[in-house]
C-alpha cells in the first residue's frame, strides 16, 4: 500500500533536502533548487563541490558548505554572503538569531546573513 512517484531530475551528483516538495541538486558547477511538483528548476547558485547543506530552524536561510567555502543563501537560493577560508571548513549550525556558527580545522567562527 505504498504510492511511488518517479521524477526526472537534471543530471546531478548528490541530492539534498530543501523543504516540502523541493530538492537541492548538486552538480560539478553549483547547486540547483528543484521543485518536485512543477518538475522544474527554480534557481541555481554557483559554488563548487558542496559537501553539506545546513538549513536554519525556520527554513528561511541555508548554508552551503564546501571544502574551503561557505555560501549563505535565502530559501529562494539567492546568495546573501560568501566566505572563503584558507583552512578546511568542517561543520556548522544556525543560532536562533540568524547567525551561522561554523568550525574550521582550528577555529570556531560565525557569519551573519548580511555579510
């Protein structure tokens, strides 16, 4: 008694959760916001080799973490802030006041959605 739906998506290397009815598709050049219901791409942002996607608790902001970069976007995948690190980015989490706290190999840092 299961209903299964198949959806054709553009070619991608990895799929991340993006809220109800949406997916984030990672390819070699960037990340695409894909609407499953409409079966079309809504937005694309260029950031190479995203490893982790961290959504804020209210799902209004998302942090895309690559090996040496972080991009903070709104829920429509519009870029708000870009951060480049010389040291490897390891992980991150959202605080309640729209502050993204992240760790590198030897530091704990923070980023604001306003840059």
